[in-house]
């Protein structure tokens, strides 16, 4: 599978779960692997996708646009 496609898959799951940890469980990955995937995607796109809080994550405006695009 294409690496970028995997990154978008991780991104979509984090959005659905609103948590890196919950997304990691759903994807059978470790939380650090999910975090690294999101960091890599953010670096490639040169945008910040999530606002991180102690209670989880929320999408930034750029993240919302990407999520709409990925789901179309």
C-alpha cells in the first residue's frame, strides 16, 4: 500500500476517534506510530491538522478542509 495512503487512513481514524490513542487501538498500531504518521503528514502538507489538548484532539480549519476532501 502507498505510504501516503496509509497516512490519510491514520488521519481519518484520528478524526473519527478524536484521540491518537483510540485511533492507535482501532488501527492496531502504537500511539507513537500514529503520532509520527500525523507529524509526517503535517510536514508533507506544511499545515497543522490538529489542535492537541489533554482530552484529545480537534481539527484545525486546514484539518477540516483536508477531512472533507479525503472523504469526498
